[in-house]
């Protein structure tokens, strides 16, 4: 087990054996979970993970009367640093 001091923008490097065992490739997404605030778990998301999240986002937008136009406007403002 390796140890390191964490700081903002810290990058975690995984051992090659773990990458191979989890069948990870460069660019794969990982979900980060905390167990009782003491352990951090990295999980390779299931294939339906994104559909599940998009469904939640669509429901949230509908419930809060947020239009796609509002979302695009907010994204544009954020990208422009406003």
C-alpha cells in the first residue's frame, strides 16, 4: 500500500495489477464513494449508470420547471466564466 499527502487537484495513481483486475482503460470513468467517511471506494460504473443519471436529471428539470434552454444558457455562462 502506498501513502501520500492529499491536496487540491491531487491525482491518484492506481497500481497496474488493480487496473488489470478491474479491466480499466485510459479514459474510463470511475464513481467515487465514501464509506462512513473513512474509506474511499472507486467503482467502475455499470452500463446503465449514465441512463440512470440522465433519467434523474430529466425528472429534476421537469419537477423544477427548468427548460433545456435554461440549461444551455447556464452552461454557456459557466464556460465563459460568468
